[in-house]
C-alpha cells in the first residue's frame, strides 16, 4: 500500500501534563505555534486520509490551538483513566471504521510526515503486516499503525498501555519499520526537555 486512502490518524491530546508542572505542555510554543498544533500539522502533511484529535484536559484550549486545521474532535470524558481510554474514545467515534489507525502522541513534535508514510507503505494485511512499528537501531518508537481487526482487542485494554497489550498478543502480525532516527523516541514531558528542545535549534517541520 502506497497511500493512506483508508488509514486514519488518531492524535492523543487529552492528558494533564502532570510532569510539566503548572503548564499544559501541549500549549507550549514550538516554532511559533502550540506543541499540539506542531504535531498535528506534521501528521496532516502525511498520507493519512483523516485525523481525529482526542481532547480531555484543557479541551477548549486544545481545540482553539488547532483552529482552522482539518481535523475531527472527540472528547474523552474519562481521560483521567489513561491513554487507553482516549484511544477507545477515538475508535468509537470514527465512522466508517477505517482499515487502520496510526496512533500519534501529541507531545512528539519531531515526528515527520515521511515517517508516517513509511508505516502506511508497509501496511499489508494480506502479508500479515497489520501492526507497523517504527524502529531506530532496533528500538521501537512511535507512532504505531494498527489494523482494524485489532480494534475489538483495544476496547479490552485499560490504563496507560494503549495498544501495547495488542502488540504483545500478536507478535506475528507486527512489521518493524526502520526509520533511522531517534525522533521516534523523543517526546516532551518535563520543563527541562522542553527547554533543551527549544534551545537546540533542531526542531523540524513547518506549517
């Protein structure tokens, strides 16, 4: 598969950013825009067919930060229950159900469109390539593409594990996609990580 005709992105943006302190990390400035917007733009520039943003904490501010972008919003009223609750909220509201979703974390501004496109290209249920995971030197990262036949299993998960349980149960359906960069491991959780990122001059991607 070479284009994301029926592959939908899910951007998880419902969390409370507790490790950041008083600031909601997703609203911090990155290249002149809020972090969540930076991440969303990079995803929208890929070959995904559509994108659903899951909100929860600071819902109105997140929606405002993404104003005028072509995204769908789903509110996760149970966002305090962890990442899996946001993923389930998204899957329950995407209609019609897509062939696969790419689960994206909103605090990963280095994820580039080409990384997502490479996952899409490797998705091939006929060859048992139904869960596509980016790697760098063999170490797995994010985002992760998950085929639709695993959606029912995701609804059985809980807490902050997201799709990890599904991946553990179906190793024969996984294809690892070597991306060749630590970008797939980088997220912003603390003030120090944000400060280092914004002063390093290595942020990439643009609107």
